[in-house]
C-alpha cells in the first residue's frame, strides 16, 4: 500500500510525492529495523506493487474499451434507457 500510494502521488500530485517520500521511506525502513518484516518481504512487496500497477492499468484499459454482451452492444457505451412511469 505504501508503494502504490507513493506511485500515485508521483503520477498525479508531484508536490505531494515529495512530502510522502520521506514518510514512505521511513515506514519501509522501520518495518525491517523493528523486525516486523524481513528484507525479502520488502522485495516481495515491491514486486507485488509493480504487478498490481501493471495489471490495474491493463484492466482499466480493457474495461474502458467496452465490454460487449451477446448482442454486440457495449454495456458501457450504450445510451441510458429512458425512465418509464410506474402505474
């Protein structure tokens, strides 16, 4: 979570990234120093964050192109149906 929030701060709010950077670095360092995690856990977390960011952007790109139902219409880009008054 720390690395993903740091990545989004870097991508979308650059001034906030510079505030988050020392905090995130301290969190990562303290997890090893206080023996809550091993260094290999941190490496696995970095790999997990990278995979999550890559898969997240791929899924978002797939989703925004539109998911088709059996009739060939897109669930996302079809216009909304008009409301009908209930009797």
